[in-house]
C-alpha cells in the first residue's frame, strides 16, 4: 500500500544542487567580491531556488557557461556524471520502507502464527518485530552474478531479509533471528531460524536490544526517586519525579548482563541540563530489571560518596540522622551560581539557550565570550571544482566510480555504511569493507566508570547516522546520499546520511627536483572521500560522534579513517579518582578509557586465493669477504624475513615492535613482472592500538578481536561479522565469539578476511570539554608489489619540468594539457537542517518529533527521564 511513498535508497537531486550566480566584473578587490557574492547570490537563492535548479538542469556535465564576452564563466555544476555499474542490481541495497512494510504484513498474517503486536505499541511481554533488514547473498552467488560474461547471463541471487523477533510472550521470553525470503514476499516466501552465523541458538531476553522510548525503567525509578526527593534536592539541587521540568535524569551503564540470566545496571544520576553527560552528581543506583514482570524489578544498592546502602530507607536514615558523609558542595553544582549573567550583558549575536543557565554554558557548544581572533570574521578558504565533479554516480544502484576506483554502497542498522565490490583499474580488490564493532571500556573509582564496557553495535551505528552539515561535515558542494534504517517502531530516512566528494590534499603524491631530463616533477594529491557520521548518545559516533571515512588514493591505496568527537562520558571528580582520569571542572572528570574499532576487510587480491605474508625486519651482524679494510670485516645492518602464516591459529596479530614489518595478503600464484607475489598490505596509520585491558569480566569473550591489531581468518558466509548487536550484554556467552573463528584451519591460498583494528587510548584532558576534538585513527590498505611500479604516475594532474636549454632561460613546464580553470564558484546556499524523516510501521510518514522526543531517541540509555 505504501509503494508510492517508498523511501528508496536513492539520491535526492535537490541536495546536490548548488546555485550558479551572477558574475561580478573583474577588477574588484577580493573581499568586495566575497561580500558581493554573499549578498547577491544569497538573496537570489532565497528568491528562487527552483529557478536555479532549472538553470542547473540545463548544465549537463563539466562545461562552464559564458555570460558575456570578457566575463568570467560560472563554474560548471558539481553534479556527478552518470556511472556505469557492471551489473544493474546492487546486491547490498537496504530494504525500502515499502519492502519492510510488506515483510512485516507477511509476518503478521494469522497463518504465520507469530502472535505479533505492532512494534510501536508492544510491551515487554509481547511478541514484536524488532528489526527487518536486507540479508546479503552468499559470496558465491554474488560473484556468479557480478562476474557474468556477455555469453552467460546470470540473474541476481534471490533477495532475503533478516528479521529479529522479540518473543516476550513466550513462556521463556527470547530473541530470535529469522531469514525470510525470497523477496518480494509471495507464494515461495518462507521463514526459518537464522542460527548459522551465531555461536548460540538464541538470545536470552535479558540481553535483548533496546527499545525507544526507553521508558521501561520509569516506574522503578519513580519508586526509588520519590522518597529521595528531599535528599537529592538538598545534596544535588535536583529531583527526578517524572515532571517535565525534572532537574535530575539517570543513565544506564552497560553491559546489562553477563550471560543472560539477569539484567542489571548501575544508574548514575546527572543534572538534566544541556551537556548532561558532563554533569554527574556522584550518586549511583544499582537496579535489577530482569525478566518481563516489572513488579519484580528492584533497587539493589545505592552508592554515594563511597558509602553503600541497600535501600532508600537506609540511605534516608543516614541522611536524616547525620551519619551520611557528604560530598563537598562546589560551585558548578549550584544551579544558578554567581557567574550567571543577565541576558542583557551577553554580547550581541550570541544567543543563550533558554534551557541552559549561563553558568552551565561550559558544557554547551555556545561560543565562549572571548574576543574574535584576528580576521576570523572572514570566511575561510573552500575548495571548488573548476571542472565540475570528477566522480561518477549511478543513483539507482548507489554505485560510485572515480579515477579507476569503483564500488557499491550498502547500509545497515548495526554499523551503517559498508562498501562492496571495490575494484581498482577494473579488477576486484575488496569484496566487502565494513566496520564491525566499536568498544569503549572505562576505568574509575566509582561504580559507573569501573563497570562501563560499551559495544556500540548494540545501539545501531546505522540507525544513529545523522544528517551531514554541508560546509562543516563535508564540502558544501559534496554529493549527499540518503539512507534508511528500520526499527521496531518504524523507519527513519536521513536525507544527508552519506557524502561523497573529491578532495585536494594540497600535497604531492610524489615529487622530485632533478636536473636531468624527466627527473623533475610532481603528481598532485587528489582523493575521493566517502563519509558518514553517526552520533550514538554522547559522542558523535558511539554515545560519541564517529566520522567514518573511506579515502581512495590515486596510487591504489584505500585509507580507512575514523574520527570521534562529542561529549565524554564524564565521571564525578573527587580526589579518590586520581589515576583514572583528569579533572575538567570542579566536579567533573574525564575518565580514562580505550576505544577500539574493528573493520572487516574482505580482500580478494587477484582472485580469491590469497595467503597471509608476514614481512619482518631485524638486525643482523655478519662478515663479508670484501671487507678487510679500515672498518674491519664485521658489520651490522638490517635484513628482511618473509614468512607465510599458514594456520588461522597463528593469524591473530600484533604489529611488530617499532613497526618493523608489515602484514599483507598476497596471491602467490600471481606475480608482478619482477617475480614478486602480488599483494596488498595493511599498514597501520594513526593510532594503531588494541585494547589495554584483557580479562575484564565485562568484556570477557564478546570482543576478543580487540586483543589484537589485526587478525586473518578463512572467509565464510557463516562468519559474516566479528560481533552482533547482542554481544554487549553477553560478555560471558556471546552470540559471536571471535576467537571461535580461529580453529586451526589452513589459510594458504584461500579466500581470506582481514579483521583490522584502530582506536585510541583516550587519556582525557581539559580540552575534551565541552566536546572532544575529532581524534583520528586510521589504517591503510595499500599495494605491495601488486603493480610493477607506482600507478599514480599515470595521472594527468601532474607536472614535468625541464631545465632551460640555455643558462638563465625559462624552465619547461608540462602540465599535460590540464588547465586549472578560472570560474566564479557557485554561492553556498544557506545551511538548512531538516532532520530525520520518519515512517511508522505501516510505512506511512510519521508526525514530526518534538525536540524532547528526538533527544530521548538520540540519547537512549544515556538520559532516562522518568515518564509518568
Ligand atoms: Cu574517548
């Protein structure tokens, strides 16, 4: 019924449109041009976006238009030209809203006998559809389709969906995965349990995924917090009573279970203010919320200032009889302390959020009241494409090509964007490149930070993808692509979920100054960047903002880069926290923690038959017969050893000390012209860390991959991922136990997957406030004797200089006929942010959410506000 409104995973053309403006005459000074452009183009844009789009539509491809003789041309549109995908179907395209609705209707039909309640109305003790998403075909079937020849046409493999049911109405409530297909639903469609990709048959209900709104804890919290109101008001200046203006909120720190036999969590209280993650009050509740009968849920402990109470009564007794040892009151705990400035004293143009007293501005992103830096009132430089976009895009299949690179995009609830069938110069290099999991494990001297070990797949890095801000997150004229994810309460479409743009690195890929013919020149550094940003809770990425970058270089290198920003999960600062972080305010600390993020790199180096090569360098001391001279006959130098690792068991790897060596996948049956096996290496980039802590019960077996820098295993359809969304809550018995991938199999000339980690040892500091600056982590997938020479030498975007024929004469400059161009760039449209498009479980557009609803959905377990 909702086919017409299907939010198909296609590009919205308007998002790519940038206007073309009137051409100012030459001779004006630069700043006047800028001001002129800002005013005239901005005004013109405001008057008629549609007119500009009409003009743009007429400009097809990279050709500039000339207004009048002598005038500078407008820059050509940056809309990418059409790409030619090798096959017409993207096998990894997410389901559309209408496909999801059709599957949901099929599942809900009486003869399925699933006793389903609508996901947006279901309670804990109901059966409901938690997730529906596309399930990728087997690699064999996919390759048969992708590699078909003109003589043997192959149909795309059948499409299937993975369906997760919360079976709360079962006698033993449980979570189960099913495979439903083929799609579209019809006579042949069946469903069967999807178990072969997990190390346990089903998921205990106590380890289930989270639901939004997460109000299930409200009745319990209300029971606890109501009698405590007098005490919390006096101690922290706040209460949590289920009122709209509650001044305290709770968070629920994970994991919530060890093996699924119980569901319990520490709930720290925080002040309900902007940047609430930075306002813990030092008060912790430990609660049991096992099972589906909420009347059995209970408070187990209260911890305040290192004192432990087993009930609200015993806490109140100490509070009233004077035996409670109180935390000292410090300035930032006063809701309206003396730093409060009356609004009239605020500098102009600096709006103060009405919900944030000025004394708390430090935990917001409002610009501080400091003098502007010199010339910062001017816009900074921005890149323009004087020749139009140089990458190609097939909107229907989400297929991108650029300078010899080509790939399909996929998108999923758990980890967001993935890249498939990545080819370079016509040959497949990577079948699948996708993030798998992100852990954040904390330390502290309080019940909250000590017990925190997040696995962010649980929260859905894909469903937490956020609309990109043109001009800030990506260049304004980047191409923006939408993505849709489906949850139990409906579907969400982000119109600017992904950006694609070419980027001038402003440094040469290679360069040399020489004086013999052909020696002197440089190749310009251009890259294509495919980016998405997820904000899970506090950090912009995992309760953090994570910027996922895939950066394609001209020499055949792929840089996989991740940067994280957002709010810290702050602890309560007091002297007993020494050694576990740093004070960043009077009562706020940044707590020490590690981030480790795992990627799946399904490399296919000249086909499927690959071998893991360990290349190491080490010092040697030896003699040589030709040295009987002044230096003596003994000398010390370094030497390469090359070793093929043949067993999976030896393929969980830590980078060698001092990075003396590299790991690569090579095809030993394919040599380059110089007799070297063709290969691709995984080079550590920034921050090649693994997890510091090994053996914590809270991360016992559910993130084994984090113990290494990388690992290589046999590629199997039954081992699609190193983690699952339920791994967070099952550290003792995880659905995916990465170490079980490694069972002694021979990995010589076989289809292999590299599981590669990046991360940060986050030594928190004052400058992490209000938000951590985007810290970087990356690795490089880079050719190792794959070619006969540096492939970027074929670039036309290069220069060759030749010395003058006569002394003092001009140098020859050959730029291969590529002119950098000269044109008036398009004005940047005013920044608009429209937010998410929601669809209900029937596939119908949902009503727009209030900011409180958006906040509730975004902050998940991190801000549990009691709801009556
Ligand atoms: Cu961090």
